[in-house]
């Protein structure tokens, strides 16, 4: 019997090639898209799931709070967090602390220096917590003693070549010597911690820091702290205990202003975006939206299948009737129709798997994520997909099977009788409404996303990022560095292509890492303490970046006292509660005990992308080695590359070739910030387009059926004198009505979801009514063209033909 | 074999009832070859469908092989129908996607007959009907008469006790019709009970009994 079903299913598929093709293409495209999207989503969600004890591990996050409002939230929190919590909260089994990531200069042979990213100090318990694979060395002891280090396999191969690194000494920053005590497999991409060197934390806490401050200071941030909780602890109930511990160890005030909370390890990548994250955080919202789009695409493809199969079932009613007369019962018919569904779905998923594998690398390229390129690397996801395929086949096969097998033979075999179409028609209309609803929703969402992206990119940043090349200061800096910096600037300024040059601690295009609590002169930290972002910069900096001075003047070398002058931005003026920018002029500020005077106020500018809120900023002069991180070079023309070689020569000459010159173009650097949104926009638009396309395909076929069924009516109407446009109108009317219903249902849903998305942006567009109007009109237009085309073809036919046929 | 008592069949259109069959009392014995005749719309097909258990009467009792069909649920009726009744239609109603061979074989599939046995049965019948050469053709490749031959073959392959034929020659040329009628005669001679609907006096002559029906009533019942 099964062979018979298969044979029959196959013949039926062949006989209805067009419909099958549309069904099939929809399913293949849909499933391919879903496979790709879900691979990405699955990868983003797989972060830190590989740790054996991951469900017991939590990161301690620190909020700095003033007047009940957190003004700074750190991923790496207070120095005291781990020890204080572990001592006072019995549910905590153990903790591990890390400090980093730092960039560092590393060598084994003196003449082979390597710039390495992601250097951390890590406590000896590191390998108890995390399931990173230690290839060589002893997990219990390798990071215990001061001056020991573990390095990754890749780095070991690069630095040591064929030599065995174990027990050898590596040198950091030309002076600090560490013995290699362990070699670690490269951390997987889906880990929020990515390291190349782990230095023993004892080196930091026992040697570099005095008075045990790294374990007791409540005011010192930047320590990544992870707790291991006893099994079955309810972590959400622990936070009040942290507060009690802080109050007991320090005092009530400290406990109020330094608040700890926990982040489950696997949630960090997609949900946490705090100061000092170890890797660029993932976009949880985007991942959620894409997951949803994946499901929608699948549903659309399934609905196509259901729609087309039930529409077709009219033609198969006769077969059902005959079969019942010659002895089939209902379940045999259901099995037969299910077999057809299985055949089509199975071939579709096989094709989809092949396509997804072929397109994998291109897709990975498109989403720019270090994920595996083939679904076959992910057996779990493969199983989910197969289960999903099974469910889909069952759902899409079952309804048409039930419907088709329900026909009564005498009705089915009588050509003059209505074959119980009404019920099926309502279901079909419902599905079409749903599909159009999805289309309207996706079009509207795409428009909103696109508008927001454009809004961000077109927004007046308050600074100019053009024609600017930024050179990073060398990593190794001795006491002569500031002087060398002056020399470097003077020499570069002599190049004809260079318009101006200035040094600074940070450049636009990133959040400022340097935060400082400052107050008006005469006040102490206890009285008031405003959290500012600080930029140390040469006096030329504000002019070079075209910042608008709205009160006072920029800093200047001509004023003798300007070593102690500063600029505020408007937000800073507000935070200090000065009445106006003018009234801020001349005010004196206590900056870490130093007395600085406000000489000017700049209009608010977007230091970071408009996604982030503008923060209070204070601009000071460069006073110390560590402040001079960047040299911004404004060039005369856009042709910058030719200049770079020249500059490299100067750089090597001035600083000595201790590390190669690193540089970037500021506009590109700034645009990097839009990368994840731009990517999301691109991927979302692409897959929305696909979804709409599949929808249209299904609609096209469905309308072909409707037109076919009404061919006789069309003929009669024409004989009676109806115009072609009149007939097109009659046929299109029903579908337009469905689109309108769909739109009415879809708009509130889109509005809700898009509002959620936009809330992630500090500066955002309003969702205007025309966006929805355009989406609806577009959907109407799409429907009208698909319906209209088919109706036109039908209406043009010679009425005699259609009447004779019927 | 068949006993109908006080069978009524009507359709409701709005508030009015239209009777198709009224007060039908009819008995047909095993081995009869009966013909139902009457004008179009008089209810012949409806009667045949009720007897064939494709339709249910609104009132009255129907006994088939001493079993009270009117009391049965759909499932049991389907079973009875499957085992004892074969149908031949005016419009042949072959399955387009199946070959001649497969069309004839299908009822056996639903009766769960073993493959080897199936093959033998179909081969025999094809031979008997002189259609061996055509077994791999699809219905649209056959003439009307040949299609109806397949229709008859399909109806009898399951060895039903009762063969119902609704205007089996209605779409055929008279020479083709004769072939079908000769076949019926042969089947009857071999012991099959046959009930046919026809408009042709000539075809009625093949049978042993004529039942005339008009406006839903049985008007006459006689031997031809
Ligand atoms: N489902 C139905 N609904 C309404 N009327 C029906 C239905 N089926 C049959 N009829 C009517 O019943 C009458 C008898 O039909 P039928 O048995 O097919 O007649 P015959 O086969 O004698 O030509 C006809 O008038 C027909 O219109
Ligand atoms: Mg009839």
C-alpha cells in the first residue's frame, strides 16, 4: 500500500507541476532561510554554554549610584566585590577575579616583539570555574604563583614555534618576566571571555598593588568577578545580602552607592552592555527579531502549502469520491494525502539543507559573525530542524488531508453540486489574511529600521569626522614620552598634506573609558560628586574636530594658565546646574584635587553613536603619559594613503621602532559603531523581502485557482457587456478586502514591536503614521498586481472559449 | 437480498421540502437482474445510491442480506458496501493518474489482498475482458467503451454480491453499449445480482425485471 501511495503521490505531483513547483520553491526558500537564520541565532545564543558548571556561575556587576540613580554600570566591578561577598554570603562557594583585557607588547626573543590583545590577570581558581581546555600544565596550580602565565596554543606557536614553551620566560612591556606554566586551547568564539594570555592574578595583587587594595577597595572598578554558587541556590534572592555585606564591611553610605547584582554566565553575551565588557556585546533584540522572522518565513511557506493544496482539492474531490465508492475508508485517504505532503516536504528539506550548506559561507560573510558555516556541525540544531520539519509536514499535510478525505462521494461525483467549499474557503481566507498581515508587518518594520538607520547616520554629530587619520600612541612609553609626542607632532605638522594635529586620550567613535567624579572647587567628594567622562586633549583638539564653542573660548597655548583650564559640554553645564553656558565660564572645578577653570562650553556632540545618550564631558589638557593615546591628524585632501608611509617613517624615527605604527581613519572608526545596526537592517530587510516574495508566489497560484473557477462567470459577464477593467475590479475586490483586514490587524503588533526596538536608541525617530500607510499601500499594490495580472489574462479571453469549456 | 420499506428521501430548500423518493417499498432477491427506468429527475440515481449505501434515507428501513443498514453507523456501512457492492457510473469515473491495471487493482488494495493474489486476479480479468494490451495505458488514452469496460472490471474485481450500474451505457455508442450489456448478461448468468438504471428499452430486455419510477413513487414493477 505504501508503495502505491508513493507512486500515486509522485504521479500527482508530476501532473500538477506548476502548483507543486510553487509549493516547493516556497518551502525550499523558506526552509533555507530558516536554517541560515537559526544557525546564526543559535550561535549567538550558544555563548558560554560550554562551561560544565555554567549554571552555577554568575558575574558580579557593579552599579555606582547617586541619589538613587545609577550613573555608571560596570561589567568589571569593584575591587572588593569578590572577597566581601565570598566572606559574608554562605551560598557562594568560591569566586574568581580577572583584570583586563589589556593590550600588551610581548617577546621571547628580544628581537621578535608581538602586540597581543586580550591579556588578563586571572586568579588561580580560573580553571575551576571555566571549562577552557588546558593542554599542558596543571589546572590547580598553573596560575597560583606570581610571575606565571598561561598562553593560548595559537600564541605559543607564534612566539615559540617548535620549541616547547613550558617553563620558558616571556617578557611583557620589555620588563615584566613571566614563566609559562600552562598552554590553553584557544577559547571558543562563543565565549564572552576571549584571551590570549592569562597572567597570574597574584602578580597583580601581591606585587603591583600595595596594601592589599585590590582586595579591599570599594571605589576601584574594573575587576571582573565571577561567583560560583552552591547548587540549587536562588540567585535572584542574593542581591540584598550583598548590600548587607557591604554595609557590614564599610558603612551604610558605601552600601547605598556601590551596588552589586548578578548576571548568569550564559546571559552575558546577549543581555549585558556595560562599561568594560570583555567583547563587543551581542544584540539580543536583533537576535530575537531574526528568530521571529525565521519562524514567520516558515509559517508563510507552510500556509502556502495548505492554501494551494486545499484550493487544488476541488479538483481532487472526484478522485476522493471514486475511491470511497470502490472501498477506501477515510483513514486510507488521509494516509494517501499525507504521503504526498511527506514527499514534497522531505525533498524540500533535503534541498534546503544543500542550499544552506552552499550558501553558508556567504551568509556568515553577510552577518559577519565567527559562527560555524555548516549546519552539520551542529547536531542539536539539526535535530530541532528535523523535528520542526516533521511537525510542519504533519500540520500542513493534516488539514488538507482531513478536508479532502471528508468529501461525500455522491456530492463529489455530482458535477452540478456544490462540493462543500464554504468551510475551506474561510480557512483559506484566514490564512491569506495572516500572510498579508505578516507582509504588512515586515514592510512596516523594514521601513522603521531603515528610517532609524538613516536618522542616525544623517544626524548632525556636532563634530567633523572627515579627512582625519588617527595614529595610536606606542604601547611602550617611558618618562620621555610626552616630549617625544611633541616632537612627533611638530615633525608631522611640517608635512604639506597635514593641516593640523592634536593629541588626546580618546577620539570620537567610542564611549570614553575615563570616568571621573568631580565637584565644584571648595566642595569635597562627600558633598557632591558628579560622574563625568573626561577627555585629555591638546588645546587644538576642539577646533580641529569642528566643535562649536557656544560660550567662552577654546583652550589655548597662548594663555599662560591654560594648563589648568577646561571645557564642558552642554550636558556638563546641566549636571552642574549652572544657569546658562555663559554663567559656567570662570567657574572652578575640583578635578581629583586639581583646580581647573571652565574657559568655554561646547555644544553637545556625539562622542559615541546616537544610539547612546550624550553624557557630561569635561575636556582637559594632556598632563601625563597615559593620557596621550591618540594623535588625530587632519589632512588637506582625501588622498590619505600616500601620506601614511611618510608618517610611518617619522613615527619610527621619533619613537624608536618598539612597535609598528597603528592607525585608522576616523570616519570609518566612527561608522564601526553602526555596524551591528546596519547589519541587522541588512539581514532583516533581506529576509523580510524573501518572506514577502514567498507570500506573493503563493498568492499568485491561489489567484490562478480562483480565476480558473470563475472563468465561466467571467465569460458570462463579458457577454453581458462588462468591460475588462470591471472584471479585474470584481476579481481583485475580495483580495483587497483581505489586505485591509490584515493591515488593521498587523499595525498595532508592528507598532508594539518596533517601539521596543526603538527604545534601545537614545536618539530615535517617531513612528509616523505614513510609515504604516506606505506599508499598507505597498501590500495592496503587491496584491493588486498579482491578482490584477491574472484577472486581466482571464478577462481578455474570448468569452466563447470559456463558456464552451464549462 | 434487499428489502426497502417506506423509504423517504427529501431535500429542504428554505422552508419547503422537496421529496425525491416517497414511500418506496421494494424487494430484490439474489440472482435478479433488475432495471430501474423513469424520466430524468424522477429519483433513480437517488434510489441506487441509497441501495449502494452512499446515501441515507430520511425515513424508512433498509435491510441488506438481512442486516438493518438503517441502524448502522457510517463505518459499518462502509464495510458492508466495500465487501458486497460494486458500482458502475455513466461517466466511468476512473482515476486519471492511474493506469488501466492500477485502476482495476485499487479496490483490492483497499481489501488488503496480497500482492501475488492481486496480480493473478487482475491478470485474469484483463484477459477475460481482452484488455491485456491496454493495461499500461491511462484512462484518457482509451475510448469511452474501453473506459467503461475498465469501470466494470473495477466494479467486479472484488467479487461483489451486488452490482449497481447508473446508466452505464449512457455515454456510449450503441455498439459499445452492447458489449457492456453482453458482459452484464454473462455476469448475471454466473450468479451476480445486478441493478441497473437505463433509459433504453433495449437494455432493459437484458434483465429479468423492470421497476418504473416517477416523481419518487414506484409506478410499475414487471417482467420485460
Ligand atoms: N443534494 C441535492 N439537493 C437538492 N436536490 C437534489 C439533490 N440531489 C438530487 N436532487 C434532486 O432530486 C431529484 C432526483 O434526482 P436524481 O435521483 O439524480 O434523478 P434521476 O437520476 O432520476 O435523474 C432531482 O430533481 C434532483 O434535482
Ligand atoms: Mg440519474
